[in-house]
């Protein structure tokens, strides 16, 4: 076989520069392409190519390569290739490119933006690959990807912006927020702080429901315009304006990077509220709306996007709960209380099963002789984390989640069992009654009558030694099932008491038709009595009101208990106007069952214990 071949040259040879001994311009081992087929292919190729020596200088470039950079191919010879296509812009790319020049890396591919001499920029895909060892150089090729990048940019804009308001959407907002929270953002003279106004339109759902989603969308777009205007005005004196984004539905956010403090965020929130106050005219529809805004401002260091948004969401909830059409600043103490409340709510039911609750008893004392007549059972939660908690910390939670039924049943059984134990331990003393608080939800969500009957039968306590207390607002509106339950309990012999009387409806005419036997006067009336010898001016109106209520109650066949009796002066006045029993710190604070046993058969309740 002949040593020559007439067949086509290998593909690699088409891009390989010819090696000659006549070129004094090229680096050793690399030369310009020779004339002929190889040179013609290199020059005419639609692929932009250049040969670069091991020092990084352009040996030769075809016209396609030169055209992309706005120069002739021949004019590029001897120039630094890395500068032509921006390969020095970051350390990793520069290192990788030099490794390719030295033959230590097989290939490099990067996307770069280069500037054409006529002023426009274009995006190119830069590829660098070593030539065969004999040439000791690199083939650099460029591909114009500007159209593809433009399409990608358009698609990204559509992906990152809300189609209704054309504002940045939730995805772009969190992208910007995460970038703003990075520590590097604050290493060049920034404040190191970040602020957020998180707002929700009050009553926007009604607009969609009554006028339709088309009007609702136009309203959202109009709101976006006003928010953008507020942000632009806020950014006049700063390098950048706050970012306005629609997070979804009728929720918007204004992100302030490098904030200067809460005053700046408060001013922004005020401007937003003011901007939204003016009615919106939408093709004959004149609409008014307001917004609630949660404001958070803090150090960026140590803050995550999740934590910031949780704080903003919580604060927005406060603004709505406080009456809407306002802004509210994040309060760490209020948030700690909320977190504690959530922690209690999540562990309430298991705590009942674990036996973390206990009862204390506060004496109910006869005003005439000072003897113990009964006790009120007061539940306490011995929480493993928060210590001993009083009812105001958890009863509301129990009513909200329904666990009040389970807890109330435990209190009823425990109190009745203890009352029966006192009766058996002190057979020579008149038995004392026990008063148990009942929530309205217990009447609705359980068979309270059956629970009481079963408890009395189980413990052996007589029905007249059990008193159930309901608040005035609950009892006065009773009808249907609640009223039937109260009547059945009264027919059973159980006493029904109205707690905190005088603070609710005070419908005295309706009172005569209820199966009630006891009124417990709210402590605010007793506290208003004149304190002898303490320099407090008299308030005769309180005494007149209390006396009138006692007389009316007696005429209706009811007995009266005064709460919050703290001084002997109060007790003497209550005794003089006919009050039947008293309860308060003058006699005793809530105590353990053993202390009640000590008080039985004594008049020790005449003074604080």
C-alpha cells in the first residue's frame, strides 16, 4: 500500500494548524494554517475559531472569530486571548484556562458576555481544548448564543413575575431576600440590617365574590402601581428603592435592604396606608379598601428568610386582630407569649392524660359567723417547663380546642371526690359544698347532666353539696340545650351559680326565669368600696348598687357571694347590707386540700390564712 492517501483528511486535521519552518510569528511548534485545503477550511468555517499558543497569545483566528469581536481575524494575532473573551473575570475560570494551556486539563467551556466595538454586547459560549501534543497550543472556539440567552431571559422574566400586577412574584422575592441575607452583602459599607413590610388587603375577598375576578385583578394591578410609587418615593434618598412583590392572592411585600432602623420601615408603612386610602376608580366602579401591615426590622446576621417571614406573618396577624387598617411592629415579647401559648396548646391534651393538673380550693365563708361553708375548686397546671400555671393561662386554650370537656370532667370528679373525703373525715361538722366552674362548651359538647349524675353516684356526694358556676354572659343567653341542661341539674338538686355577676348582660328580668340559686358579685364592685383609714375617698354608688343587687337577689330567693374580699372594712360593709358569703384573700388564698381540713370547725376564716 502506498504511503500517501487520496481520501478525505481526518476531521481532526481540518482544525489542526499546519506545521512549517517558515513562520517566524508563531510560537515554537505552532504556525499559521498553511494554504490549501486545511487553511481554506479554517478560514471559511462558520465556527469561530482561533489558535492560541501556550503563552495565551492568539496565533491565528478565522474571520468568523474576528467578526464576533468586531475585528478582522488577522488583526487578532498576538493579542491575549483571555482578554478578548473575558476569561480572567473569575479566579476559577482563569485557573482552569491556564490548566488547559499547560495541557493539564482536557477542556474548558464557559459562557461569557463580550462587548462589540459598535457598543452592543453579545453572549458567547467559549470552548478551549488542547491541540495535539506536537503543536503545543489550544484551539479556542466561540458560539454566539445571544438569541438563546435572550429567550431564556424572557422565559425567566415570565417565570419570576406575576402576570396580573407585573411585580416580582414569590419566587423572585425569596431569591432576592436570600441574597440580601447573605453576609457578603454587608461587607462593603452596608448597614447590616433588613426590613420588611408584609401587607394583606382587608376585605379583598368580598370584591372577588361580588364583582368578579376581572375587577379583582384590575384592583390588584392598581394597588401594585400605588405600592411601586411608594417604594420609588422611599428610594429617592437612597441607592436603591424597596423591592415590591406580590406573594400571592392579595398579599404583597416591600423588602428594604440595608435598612436604617424601625423608623424607616414605620414611615414606609404609613405611606402605604395613606396611598391605599384614596378610592380606586375602575371603569365606573369606585372601590375603597384598606390594608393591614406587619412590619419587621432587624439585623440581617443570624436571620434566615424563613424566620423573617414567620415574624412578618405573625405581625400581620396582630395587625388584623387589632382592628385592621393599620401597621404593627414585630414585638419579641408578644411573640414569646404567642410561642408559649402554642406550646401550651399543643401539650394540653397529653397533660391531662399524664396527670399534670391539680386542684386548689378557696374558702367560701359565711359573712355572719365567719365559718367555712364551701370551697371553690380552682385548677392548676403543673407544667414541666413553665411551672405552676393558673387557669387564665390555659382555660381559654382548652375552650378553643375542645379539651375543656376532658379537663372539666376531671375537675368535676376530683372536686366531688375531695368534698366527699372531707365529709367522711369530719363527720361531726356540717358538710361543706364544692363549687366547680363550667364552660359553656362543656354543655354543648358533652352530656353534662349525665356526667354530673355519674360523678355524684360514683363519689357518693349529695347533689346539694355540688355547685356549678357559669359566667353571666353564658347563662343570660342560655336557650335550647344549655337551658334544658341547667334545669335538669337544678331538678337533680345541684346548685347553679352565676359567676362574675354584674359585668355581663345584667338582664335581671331574665334572671327570674333561670334555674339559678346563687349570684357571685364580681370583685370590681367590692374593690370600689371605701377603705377605712387608707385615705381612699368614698364611692357610695358602688355600695348602693351592691345593696340593690343583694336585695333583689334575696327577693328572687337567691343567695349572694361577694368575690375579692380583701379587707375587714369591705367585709363589715358587705355584712351590714346583707351579703350571705364572702370569698377573697381576707379569708384565704387558694390552698391545698389539707389546709381546708384544718379550717373545718374553726372560725379561722375571719382573717387571712
